[in-house]
C-alpha cells in the first residue's frame, strides 16, 4: 500500500486516473502488476499494488484527480 497526498481539494468525491509506465527494457516484466485505488479523502488516497510474478518491475506511477 502506498499513500498519496496532495493539497486539500475540499471533497472526496473525485475520480483518480492512473497511468503506469514501464521504465525497463523488458516491458514483459514491467506489465506484471495491477493496482486499485481506495481510502479516498479530500487530500489523499491509497494505492494497493499486486505483483503477478516474482521478478523486479521498474515502473513509474502518475495520477490525475478529476472532480466528479
């Protein structure tokens, strides 16, 4: 679980658009993760990752907050 914090936007009614980028030369390894967003507050949410195979992934995670 990874907590993400940001300046307070005054509501927990938003959508999180997430993008994961593979950063290694082996995208077949980098794509072996899934994630889910939860525990949203007006200034944070948590990302829960699941690894499908036991090898090293080199990924970056970007997100956008979209008000509902």
